[in-house]
C-alpha cells in the first residue's frame, strides 16, 4: 500500500450504475472528472486514509466516494453514495 499514491496518479475510467466518467488524479491530491458523452466536468481532492482513498468533490451531488486500498489499476473496488444512486 505504500505505492498507492503513485499507482493512483493518472487517468482512470470509472463506471457507476449506467454512467461512465474519466477521473484524472494528480500527485498533489487533486482529482478531476469528465463525462466523455457530454463533456461535463468537475474537480475535487483525494487523500489516502488508512485502508481507503477518500474522494471529495466541489459542487457535486456525490455525497461520499471511497476506493479501497491497495490500488489496483485493473480491478479497483470501492463505493459511492450519491443522491442519484448508491453502489458498492
């Protein structure tokens, strides 16, 4: 888990329910999202916290989002709770 920050940096394709987004993580704790279908986007912050990565979004209806550690680029797990849905 020591290399999780390095593994996280870059662009990820994230699937949630019927949506697909692109998240881009930077080494300084910033994260952006973009919807490739309509080009909507937003920004937030990420932080390693024990056994999870906590994501917080600015002006976004996603209430809680976490990714489990260790980071796995091919099979990442986590959960999201938002006003429009919830998924583990």
